[in-house]
């Protein structure tokens, strides 16, 4: 199967265990060209429907934050940080949130003065969002990709890693950006340097020798694990000019708050995550999350 980033057909074993889901095994392989780790085979429509049922998004959340500079639990960069980046490079006050989830970002961006639209995978979730936030326009992914409407800004937060064709999706999004439009993306760097990553790899190595048949029994929602090199190269290949790129170490997937640690094991993970976050200051490219802002290049 071609690499989802660079389309290379050359790959090797990644050292990560397979994933068992929907009566299938998904192997995790590493591209020999760009070093991306990805699952093989890709999920089919039946797998995706079971991975993302209507209840996956847990409803709609239109809560307005009193302070948008406070990072939301589970997210990497605050809404104020993201909207500030957009305003730094664009005078536009309209944006599309591609994969908008519960609509929480849209509700808060609208409060900040943006005219917002959103897309979601599940048609039932689209209907819920349209009813809860009537001032915004919502599309299913299929409706959006069939439309000809263009936007000055498109945002994706924790979406790209779920896509079976990230390169193709970026090309489609570029076609729906206005000339010189902005693309804002944030998400995980799960194969980037991080002490937490090497702790997990050590754990997997021990499983390889103690339980050779070990596998995950979870939905393979993250299609690939990127690093800061291949992640940036993906945007270049998609025809974007980089305006901003930052890497950050977050507590995820370990607990973010001490009060959430209900066991000694979770407390150890919390402390390890804090140590990892401290070490990441030694190098700006160390960390397990990223934020990117790019401008669509003019066609020649």
C-alpha cells in the first residue's frame, strides 16, 4: 500500500504491534522514504462507520469561554493562539472548521467576530450542529467536497491523523481555499522525539519478547504517526507556503492534571509527562504535538 504522505511503496516493519479491530488485523509499518508510520490495510467504509458512530462526538458544545487563552483539556494550543495566528496573516473574518466535532471552536470563534462554517463526518452530527448553532453553516464531508464555495481560512484540529488519504484531502482543501487563503492545522506528532514516545517503545519491545502475539484491541483511529520532518514536507507537497510551525510537548496521552490521577500508575505517568514537557525546552523540534499555518501558493 502506498505511504499516505509521500506515496512510496517501500516500507518496513515499524516495531509497533498490530491493531485488532472489527475482526481484522491492521499492521503498523514504516515508510522507507519519509519514515512515516502508518497502518496497513487502511480502514474501509464499514470500519470507519464503526469507529465514528454518532455518539463518538458526544453531542454539541456551545459553551463560551470567559478566557480563550486557556488551553482546553485534550487540545494542544488555545483558541486565542489559533485565532491570533489567523489575524496576524489575514484580514478575513470568515473561516471553515473542517472536522468541527462538537462545534465548540466555532461557537467561540463566532463570539470573537468570525463568520464560521463547519464540516463533520457523520450526517447526524451535522444536523445536530445546524440546529444548535443556526448562525453558522454546516456540511457533511461529502457535501463540502462537492460544493464550489471557497473560504479565506480553513482550520483542522486533531483531524488530519484520522484521514485515510491526508495528501488527497489537503489537495481538496486547497481547491476550496481562496487565492492566498490560509490553512491552519494542529495535531499530534506521534513519531517525533519525546521521552514519552521512547517509554512506550520500550514497553512494546518488552511485549514483543514476553507476548509475541500481543496486539491492541482498539479502533485504529490514528491512521499514521508523523514527525516534524515528514509532517512539514506533506504541506509543501500539497502546495502550501509555511508561515508558522511550532512543536510542543503535551501531557497527552498521559493525565494532564494531578487531580485526575486516581491510581499510583497514573500519578507516575503524570510526573513522567511533566518531565518530558520540561526536557522539550532543550530543542524547539522536540515534542508530541504541532501547529501549522500555511498559505496557498499562487498557481503558475
